């Protein structure tokens, strides 16, 4: 009997793991694995890496500017955040819980009633959208703080490809399966193909989707966007250059999104053509590239998967030269793409699908020209408990997808680390081993 109970428990845990992002059997598993919320929170939070700036510092910059001038698109910087999802087929609106917790901590109690919706297009790919961008605007009542939140949904790009195995979910095949196995197989069919498809012919479309999202985020203010449009974005005005230079830009990813964002930045860096300066359009693009060299783009990777999804791939052509490109006075400084790419990589050690990023990885497997600067945050977003004498266990679904509701994660993103604004919560509940470069 005891053996049967253990086998049953192991099956439940397996279902939880494979059901990660989808939250299969959430009610049952919560009752089975979660302890009472009244207990003191002793979940681990170990940080190793560099200090980094949080979103609150960018809000303070806005308020400093607002004290001198009333808000206009010409005289006050705006904070713009882009969210990129991972595996699965999320619908627009998937980031609502995260953005709600983020804006609450940033004290933004007002939002525009309507979001702005953009079907991302590129003429060379025909009339099929390359993802969907939902844009929302948040601010405080005095309008001294403003956040424009961009949510990219790229999953439609691979929807048709995934339909090739839809037959396996039909009654013709699924009736043969036990109930739990049926749930597992349905999840596998809807989620597991995504990394494989991404590494195939659909990859370029997804990368274009991300770079198009960058373009909309860099170049236009909220007032300049239509409420609904299908359009291709180009950096083609002096106002776009001023917006990109003055505004603060932050990227948040989940799961496979960590691989997608780094591939997008490396692809943009490697594929950027040498343009002439014979017409105004080319002159503006050249100025845009020059301004990028002085910009920092913080990236927060939730459930980071970079090392896993690097397996079997060639490393970029330009590696092991971060000092030459990124250090002030470095011999190749003028050839860098960004001034700095601060990356805070979050991973729960009990999530089998996420990984920390060792310093060697940044040196050998990331393009030196994007100037990565790594901080690893090993954090238990899922509680570790004892289950029926089987040993310690953590809910794998929460370990992979529970970042949206973790107040320590939100605090690190909002207040940063190693600065005057670092929250007392992080000082009390996290340990930080600071790393420095020679």
C-alpha cells in the first residue's frame, strides 16, 4: 500500500512539472503542496553578481524633470517596458498580473482606459502579422510618473506549424490514454514543440517581431500611436532619435523569451548593414546606431533558459572581447552596439527548466559587442516542503511560473540592487555576493 501511495505521489509531481506553465490541476496541487500562508517566509534568495538599477530610479528621473516642466513628450523622459513571453500559446493580456504588481509598487494608480493594439508587419513577409503588440499607459494622478508597457505576443507565428500534431489530441488517439497521461500529452503537444520550432525556419520571423517591437518602443510616444493598426515601423524621424535618447527602456522576459531577446540583439548587431549617408533616412539610421552606443538596456529574465537553449548551437563570431568593446577607452569601443546590457537572470533551483548564467557563458557564448553584465538571482519562488515521507519537494509549476506574484522579484525589479533605493525587504531576505571586474 505504501508503495502505491509513493507511486501515486510521484505521478502527481510529474504532472505538476510537465503542466508547469499551463497550471494543470491547480486546485488539487495547491492543496497538496502548499503550506499555510501564515508561516514565516523562509524561502531562499541568493544573489551573485553586479549591482543593478531598478525602475524606481527611472521614475525619480521623471519626477526631477517634471518639477521643472509640465509633462509633454518633448521635455520629460518616459519609462518604457517590453514584455516577451516564452513557450505556450498565450493570448494578449498574459502579462496583466505582472504589470499590475509592477505598477502598484511603482505607485501608478491611473491607466488609460483603452490599450493600443499593433499587428506587427514587414513587407518582405507579406500580409501575415509577425506577432501582436499591446501597449498600455500607466501614470500617477499628478502625471509626474509615467510607464508605457509593451506586451509582445509572438506565439501566432508558430501556430500553423504546431497544428501539424493537433491530430494527436483528437478522440481517435486520446481515448487510449489514462486520464493523467492524457493531460500530460495535451500539455506536451501545446508547449514542448515551441523551442524546436523556434530553432527552425520560424526563428527569423520571431526575431523580426522583437526588433519591430523595439522600433515601436524607441520611436513613438503614446500620443503618436493609433488605437488599432497594422503597420511596419522604421526609425525615420529626428523626433524618434530624441525619444530613444531621452527615454528609459527595460526588457522583461520569461522562459524561452530569454533566448529570444539575446538572439534578437545579437542578430541585430551582426546583421546591421553598413549604410551610406546619401539620404536623410540613412543619416537618421546612422545617428540612431551612434546613440545606441551610449545606452544601457536593463533586462530581467524570469525562469532564464539561456544555457539550455545554447546547446547544439554555434557561439557568436565575436566573443571573449567584452573589455575591448565595453570598457571606457577600450580599443574597440566605437564598434560596440550598446554601452551596457545589465542582465538580472532569475531562476528557481527547483525549476528543472531554468538555469543560472556562469561568467564563462557571457564570455564564450554571448556577442561581446552587446556588452553583457550578469547578475544571477537564485530564488525559491516555490516553497520547499516535506511530502508523505518522500523527502523535500517544491511545486514545479510555481517554480517555473510563480515570479509574477513574488514580492521579492517585484522589489528587485522596481528598486534594484546595491544602491540607496534597494528595498529593506531585499536586504532582510536576500543574501548578495557582489562580483567585480578586474
